[in-house]
C-alpha cells in the first residue's frame, strides 16, 4: 500500500527531539568517600534544539548560555562571574531512559560518564536570601595578643584529613618540640562537615566520628583545636556552610571545645555581594562572642575590600591579605614581599595573614624555607605550619622551631616590619622590638649569591649597633663601623637582632 504524506502515521509526524526532552531538574551525585555527596544540579529547559537553565556545581551557580545538539545529545556551556573574571563549565548530556548521561568536558579532555536522576522542582536551589545585619562594632575578644601559631591540614592533606591523622599530628607536635616552641593550634580545614540533623545542628562526616572526643584528646596534649566553615551555604569544597546557622554553629563549636575558627568566604558569593562582607563576618563575630568560649576568629576572604581596615570591627583576630599560597619561591616571595604597605594595620589581637607556611612541603630549598620563616616572622604573621609534621626532616624541624626567629614574630610590641632599603634584588626590612632592639632582615631575592652592603643610617638605625646577633647561625657579630656587609645566598636571608 502506498501512503501520501497526508496519511502518514501520527508517530512519524512527531519531531524526533520531542522524545528526548531534557526539561526538568536533574541531580548528579558523587560520593565523597566520607558519607557525604558532591552534588551537581542541572535545572534545564528545552525549547526545540536549545537548552537553557542553570547548573549548580559545588558552590557555583552557572547560567547556561550556549547549547547545541539534538536527539543524540547536547553540549551545554555555562558561565558565572567570579572575582572580576568568569568561570565556565561544559557538559555533554544525553537522555537515556529516565535518566541523563552526563560527561564534563575540560581542556584536558572528557571525564567519565556519570548519571543524573530526575528530582523534584526546587531541590538544589539556592536558599532564600537573608539580609545582613546592620553594622556595629564587635567587642574585642581579648585573644591573639601575639600572632597565632599552630598547624593547618589543608596545604598537605587537603580533603584527606581525618580524625586519626589529626591525633597523629597532635602527638607529633607534642613530642617534636613544636608545641613547646609555641605552635598550639591544630586546625582542621575543609571537608570535615557532614549533614545537619533534624534540628539544624551541623554534624561531622564519618571521617570525624566524635568531634568533642577529638577536641578532648587535643587538649589533653596541651594543644588547642581549630575548625573551618564558610558564611555561605557551602564551603570551598561544596560541604555544608554556616549560612542561616551562624549562632547555632558557634554554639556547636563551643560545645565541642573548639578554640579557633577559620571562616572562608567561599560559597558566600552565591548569596551575598562583596560589599556586604563586613556585615556578614560581623554576624559570626557576634555569635562566637555569645558562646562565652575563647575562640580565635580567622577571616579568610583573600584581601577583598581592604579587609585590614574593617576586620577588627567584626571581631577578627587575623585576616587573609591575598590569595592562596603555594609551595614555590614565586608564590611565597610574591605574597610575602607584597605586605609592606599593610604594616600600620597589624598589632596585638589583630594581624595581617599572608597565608599558611609551606615550610617542609618539598618544593623549595631549605634556604628558601629559612627566608619564608624569616619573612613571616618579620611580618608579625600568624605562623601556621602546613606540612606533615609526623615525618619532617631535622632541618625542617629546626627551621620551624628556631626560638630566636619565633621571638621576632611573637614580640609583644606587635609591630610589622617595613622595607627600609633596596638595591636591585637585595633589600633590608626592619622591625622595632619591645625591648628596644631592632630585627633586621637582609634578603637576597636574586637566584645567585650576592654581596650586600648598606649603611646603618640608611635603615633608620642612627647609631652603630653595639650588639649584633645572627638568628640563624646563633652567633654574635661585632659592628665594623657605619656600614654592614655580607654575602647572602641566592633566595636567602640573614636575620639579625641589633641593639
């Protein structure tokens, strides 16, 4: 039998793409291995051969602005504004039965094929906006009269940190001289968080079965426990943040016995503007004070909005002055030597934080690590080690526990050093100390050994010093007149205490 086009069966007249409509709310969930899930929500609307909508991945909300494909699948691309630039993601999606097959595409290639399931409309949406509070000064908590010293899990362990490792780190710090040198905080960074219970109380994930028991253990070793959160719905790694639960979380931390909170802006930009940072951080500053427990408050928002000018008013004891450090000479020196203009904002109870120490993580030389330690100490920076202190070399241990260098950092006057002399790649920084001495750091930022010569008067030291002590060689020197001269190794330092 022959049919004309006017008598074709109905199913042949339906466009093929109509049988693979991708409209809906889809969840791709991947286990983190700690009892929590990493969730990506695809909120899609298909109009013919075009896909629109949003993708909420970890802590980011992307708007789909490019799509192409058809019945055999689509490629969708989405972007979001981030810190003055743009972040983008690209996925291939295909309807298979009741589910979607999803593959993320990066410049390095396509990832594994994942499955996304249909979920109810509204699941995974950003929570309703909570207006920040009216600004007011938060009372000084009286803590951190000298820069905090301790250890943080992120630089070396990242998401691999767990209860057993924290206990081992605690044991090592109590035994290897770090605790006795002043490193007292053992700080857990991101990925400890689990879900909230039916009352909204944050629970640790299965890597940390009993946070109060862990705090008790750390305290039993003469150390203190720190923890991490974010003012946003999610943390940097997509775990549960403190948004809408600030007072509740602060009470939970106090009940566990927490002594230090690092509060990271990651995730907050999905619900707040940068201009609202002060009010948002103030909310947690008030909440910590209200617990009645001494909890050091560390603000981490990468130096946005000249944080050093307002952080003390939100109750912060320290604040990050820039982006994340990495274990390289370029990163460390760029961050450290870039702190000169911030000296007026440091003092007892409130400190510029150029980020954690990378000493011992293996990608710089011991000479460069001595420069790292010297520079951070001159800056009156928090000394938060980030290496595996369980098995560090004797040389790294000696760098981290040099009492004379630490004394420069912990000087009770709380002054931050300033650059006072520079010639090419060599420079001198000075720091007035409480007893009238001056710490003098002579840096060689060049890669080759250099002879450095300067006049004492050019550094602000008007008289020839009667006492000069080298804090790395632990030897005393005699002044040889109005000038000082020495060979300084490439990327090295000579750190002096003069009187």
